[in-house]
C-alpha cells in the first residue's frame, strides 16, 4: 500500500501565495491556497488503497477555511514539516512517512496543483509499483510530484537547489546518479502567479480552487469596469507632489509547499 504524502503550508493570510498579490489581496490569496489544498485532499482521499499523510508547515488556527481543512483531514496521518529549507523539509517528510509506514513506497505532491485528480494520482501510484521512482515535471522547470519506492532515497534532495528553472532536471539527475530507474509523469503547471491560477481554474473548473479564482476575477471585473484588462490591478496616478523614496519590495522564488 502506497503512502500518498501531501506537503502543505497552512493558508494563513500574508504567508501563502504572496505572488498572487496583486491582483489578489493577502486574504484572497489565502482563500485560493485553502481551496487548492482542499481540492488536493479530496483527490488523495478518492484514490483507493493508499495511506493519506499530510506534512504541514504552520498551524490552522489562523488559516483561511481552517475548520473545513481540519474536518477534511479526518482519518489522515498528520506530521509537522521540519528542516532548514525546502530540500531539507522534503527529505525529512519522506523519511518521516517511511518511518511511520515502513516498507511502503511514498508518492509526494504539494498543494500547488489543484487540477490533479484521483485518476492521475492512481496512475502515478501504479507506475511507481514498477520502477524505483516517478517524477512529475512542472512547467516552470520544477516538479509537482515525486514517488520513491524507498523514501530514504529522498535524502539527495538536500543537495538539490530548489525553486530554480532547472530544479526538475537537477532532481532527476540526482536520483539517476544513485542508479534509480525514473519514470516520468505528465507535466503540470504549478499555481504561483495569477495568470497561471486563471488558466488552471479554466482547465479544472469544477473544484473549490476554480470557484475561489472566479470569485476574485468577478470582483476585479467589477472594480475595474471599463479599464483595459492588462491595466487592472495597477495603482492609479494621484495628483500632487511626487512621493519620496520608499522601500523596494523584493520577491524571492521560494516555493510554498
């Protein structure tokens, strides 16, 4: 029986999906993240014959839709994320799942691909049964799923640079260097920025994620009625003297999982 491991961050406003802002507000971005997580939990639950595990960073007390998420986790094995950075946390999550369920393969995904359905996850589980590893590439150069027959092999992720355009290739090379046979899963888009969120919602319109994105889009349409769509969300010019210098906002490429 395969362990289906979901890596997630508690959807607390201001701490998740910050690259969706703007046009979304921090509270709206947290709603989108919560909806994506709930859709992912539904997909995992619908796969027959697997053990569902959630590795969570943060707490649900202040999270968007926290009560709904807690209810959806009934019957799940819960474990906290631990580690210094993303590679370390991924390796630790695989190791913890392997320790809790010894001798079982682990298929891990995040909360950034709400378009994933039970059929695709079931096919990935079946593929893992005949090889050492499976890897699902992401359109941005990363990866959305990693399955390992021996979850201890995830230790190599500690040396793989994460959140780069070559993370997927580097991950595959790291496992191949250990002599693992690796099968590829379909490529998917991770939801990190608003145009991708809109595209994923259109491709998978039935879930909570798509509903959350549509609600925000509807609000944007109303707010910027008559404004060209490519200008929506930009600040309007204000009369008066030019503003003085202010802080420059820096955006990192770190993945929230």
